[in-house]
C-alpha cells in the first residue's frame, strides 16, 4: 500500500459522568478556533470542549467527528442546519482543544461510554446522533448499547468493519504513522486530507491549516498514538443487529479510506436503515458535500416527525 494512502486510511479510521460541571470555555485562551458558542463540560475528571448552535427549543443533533479531526470539521454542515436544529458537537477526548483523558484508555469501548455520558449531560431528550468515521463507530456502539439514548442515527462512512489487517486485537503502530500523529507535518496532513476527498481541489487551505494547528495541540499527538495502539475492529454484526433506532447511512462513492461497499454491511445488519451514496464524494461528505448531506438529514428527520397513518 502506498504511504500516502496508508496515512490517509489511518487518519480516517483512528480518529460515566462524575459530577459534571458546565463552564465557559477556558481550555486555551485566545485560540483562533475557539468560538463564543464553545463550552466546557467535565466528565469523569476530564474537561471536554463542545459547541452549541441553533435554537434552544429545536430538535437536537449531536455530531461526532473522526480521528485527528475536531468539532470544527462540522462547520459547513452545522451552518447548513442550525436554522432548524440545535447542534451540539464535542472535541472527542484527545482531539481538538479537549486535551488528553486522565485514564489513558482510548479504546472504542471507552469512547462509546464517553459519548453516552456526554449525551446525558448535554441533552434533555434523545437526540439524533451523527458520526463520521471514528465518530460513526462510537455512535453505532452507543445505539447498540443503549437504544433509549438516541432518537435516530446518522452514520457517515462509519468505522467498524474489520479492515486493512485490523481485527479483534490491536496492531503495532508503524513508525511512519507515529511520526505523522505526533508531529502533524504540513505536507503529510495535506496528503492525508487530499486522500479523503473525492475531489481534492475542493479542499480549502484553511482546512489544512486548522488540521495542522489542532493536531499539534499539546497532548494530542500522544493521545492519537495511544488510540491507534489500542484500536480494534472485531466483527460488528451481532452488535449492529441490536440497533433499533431509525438509521441513515451516508457514504461517498469516491471514498478512498473505507470502501463504499461497506454501506451494504451496515444496511443489512441494522433493521431500520436506509443508504444514501454520494457520487464523486470522498470520506468526509459533511465537508465536501455539506448541502447534500444537510438535505438528506432534513428529509430523514422529517420522516421521524411525520405522524403515523391510521
């Protein structure tokens, strides 16, 4: 496998509350990627940045980003939806401006537990849970483990199917990937992001700069490497079969990180599911095709609110 494709693949894949307290965001002052809409919640002793947009009384969407990304990766999709939805999006532990977690546990199980605790702390009613790549893997684990926690599920090129030699046990993290995760060299980040787009010419220079800056935040490189070293992809079929929430599966047909054919595996395993494939779109549809994804989510959400026919 070519080095650039391998880095892009890894970047796409690896991406209980204890007296929670919400406070103004103060993790890193004067950071250009902080917003007035940012908040901080403390869960199990770890401070996590998250952002809230949209009307307070609107249906809630929680968005979970992929490996090495941040809540800022949802900016385009959030802007396309925040007129009608309350949008909540965290920097997952060890990402963005959240910082490392105290336990050092970056397993998929720990991430799902974090998401479950985050949902309970930040919402009053079950939200529509949306996840891309690593965030999609965490989202469907939550849906399988606690069906009452969410109203519906949107999976955007989710992780979960054994792939690239990763299965039930972790694999050694190659030295090249360790260097990439710990140093976030601009050339490497640019190459990885281009590999995630169906049309790399749509990649914005500001997105590259953001990725580099937030990957280089103190502790993130160490957290990325720890997550990669703990990452597993056991057979998901029995867990996926436990999902009862209505599910929309979105996949770019030009995804070079996770094969679009994997959408059929999720669709077969999840009882109430439907699939949208986007021609020419890569691994980050929420960034590359935000308008199309927003339209799909609006239509999907409308079916949830539609009254049943007598």
